[in-house]
C-alpha cells in the first residue's frame, strides 16, 4: 500500500480549483503534468518554470503552489493521486481505492507498474 500523506487532500482540492478557472478545463499551464501524467521530478520542475515564466496567465500562481505540493509527494503518491480523479481525497478513500481496477490501470499508465510492485 502506498503511504498516506495529508498533503494529498490539499493537492486534490487545489487541482479541482485549477480546473474551475477560465481556460483551465484541460489543466492549463499544468496540463503537461496533471493531464498527460508527466509526474517525475523533472516534469514538476518544468511545469513550475512554465508557471513562473507565464505570470500573466490566470493559473500561474495556483500552478506554482500545486507544483510545490506535488514535489513534496513521492512518485507513487503523485501517480495514485492523479489516478483517483477526485478533488476530495481522505485517508480512507486513499486506502480503499488502491485495489480498484480502474485506478490500478491508470496508475500503471503513469509508472508502468501496478500499485505495490
């Protein structure tokens, strides 16, 4: 089982706010990360620089915050967070959905392995 981190709830809520911004229905400046599944440290850093270098975009500041939180999660936590597609993730939901086949498939698409491998 992938370890719970309370910051996961915060990131999930922030991503939900991001999707609600005008023009960010596809992830905005963070599309590369949260929609395309590029979740390695270098990918998060790239997205962070993209946000910093585009200060006039509506999602720039929020994107910076999301990147800072994502960088504090493990690669597995990031993959599972984005696999769950939920804006409100509790520890109980986190633990219960790790065995869900749809979540497993999406997780595998991010990392090439199943949860727990």
